[in-house]
C-alpha cells in the first residue's frame, strides 16, 4: 500500500529503482510516518512478529560505497533474534524528521 506524502509522512531517500548500481543498492528506502497511530493498515489480519530493539551497531563501511550503515538487533516476543539494517543517512533523516515534529529527545 503506497502512502500519499503529507505533513505526517516523509520518504527518506530516492526510489529504490534509482539506487541500482549506487552505494545504496540493496537498501530499502525508509517511509517515516510521523503520525503512526494505526500505521500499516495492510498488516491488519496478517501474522507478523513483534519485539523490541536491544542493540545498535554502526558498520563503518556498511554500504558497497564504503559509507556507514546501522544494524539494529532485536528480540521478538517468541524469542527469535532479528537484525535489520539501513544506511546511517536514512536513519539520520528519520531522526531529524521526528526531531522536527517532537523536539530533541531527553
């Protein structure tokens, strides 16, 4: 389900098809929903894992272009360990969008 951009939604990064051959190839752009209540209606009625983030690691040469990426480790409610990864640029863009809306985290 595609989101229509508005003041509560930000797309961090170029469309993935534009990344082919770049240092970002293989990374999915982040969709940032600044009003996340009832986010992802396409997941309603589907089974999916839920858990918490437990660790963050920076991979200094995580992209094929040698730029940093960020790996986030988590544990699902059933005990399964998962690791997700994105570029530092995309995660920072998400954090800046959240900060613009809600202020600096304290």
